[in-house]
């Protein structure tokens, strides 16, 4: 079974191209416009599939290629193998602020939409959450939520770092972006992996489900001993749009998942809709965030 990646594993000009596409596919709801913590409603189940194809047709060629690679190579075996490779957290030890500065190496001058550094992006998200009066753990979750993108600095291709996550090992929902690209995934030809439950039991809970590999799963494991459950759900599932925006895969959920969905939905507006050109003042904000980090994290953690 062929698993060799495409010779062009970085079709996006910047990782933000994927997020820009998401904003087109999921226009900002009214709740998000006011930065309310009110949960999103899943996409209208009566909306016809033809309407979603408009987003696909208008997508940049780079975005289409990114999804083609993502859907082709994110198999169930790949998802399990990447967990074995990275979740020993044995690559280095560093603090949260140090990791933010380390992530700043991920620079792409070809991105025309922003001149902010990765660290400034994280501060921007956290500052919006802070200005809306959310708890300190919520602010800190916003600060660290994209730190898993350091996987790019360790040789991982874009399609194995970002992208809308989805369950592997069971049938693909047609609400996943570009679902036809799954026809090139080797799992598509394995009948036991294309049933409703696949390798899982109904109601098993998302913790038992191997989602496609990426920065969400990685940063969840980095932070799982330090943040409250609600924040961990935000980290682990903020890219799982088929669940928190489309209402799919309800048959795999347990009570804990259903209870924490509201937190993932409350976080989503800050993940997608807070970016701007105005840079936060890093030097001015650093004392507040170093104090906040020290409240929850030790000086060094494993990555």
C-alpha cells in the first residue's frame, strides 16, 4: 500500500491560506461577530451539497492541492504512526514563552495578508479573549492553541500539521471539505474502514477516536497535564469542523464530548475571526502572560 507523500508537501504559500478558506466556508455567525460565548449552531442540515461546492470551486489552487494531499495521505495507519512518533514528547524541553519564540522561526514573507509574527498572532487571539472577560484559563488556551504548528519546524509537511481534522478508521462524512479527494486514500478501498462506526464502538467517545494527525492533537498532549478539561477540548478539537460546525459523528460521542462541545464552539470565533494587521505590543504584554503561564505551567515542559 503506497504511503509515499507527494513531492510537493507545501503547496500553501502560508498556513494562513487554509484559515482564510475556512472563513469563506464558515462565514462568521452573529454570535461570533459580538465575540459572545454562545455556541454556534451546526450548519443548516437542509443546505444542499451543491451550495458547499461553491466554496470548493472558488478555492485557490494551492488550497485545493493542500486538501488533495491531506485527504490522500491521512490514513488510519498514518494517524497512529504519527502519534507513536511524536507523543513521547522527547524532542526538547522548553517553556511556553520559549516555545512561542521558537515558533517565530516559522515565517513566510509571501503571505500578503499579514505582517504579524507567529508570537503576535497568538497574543492577538489571547488579547481578544481577555478583552471579552473570559477566565484566565480560557485566555491561556488562546495563547497556546497554535503552538503545535512547531511540527512544521520538525520536518512535517503542511498537510500533516494543519487542515480540518476528521476521524480516520470509519466512513468519511460528505460534510468534510473536498470529500471526493478521499477516493485516493487507501482506506477508501477497505470496507471495514468505510462503515458508520468502522473500527470504533458507538458512543465510544472522541478520546478513543483517531482523528487525522495535526497540530491540535499534538498541542493537546503537550498541555494535557496542565489545563482544565474545557481548555483541553478547545486545543484538541478546534480544527474538527465536521463535528463542531457541521454536527457530524454524533454517534461516536459520549457524555463528556457533548458537555464540552460548547467550549469548542465558544473558542471558534477567536480562532478564526480575530486576526488583523495591528500588531500587539509584545514587550508591554509579556509580563502579564508570563505571570499567567506560571500559574498553570512549570518553567519547562516536554515537547
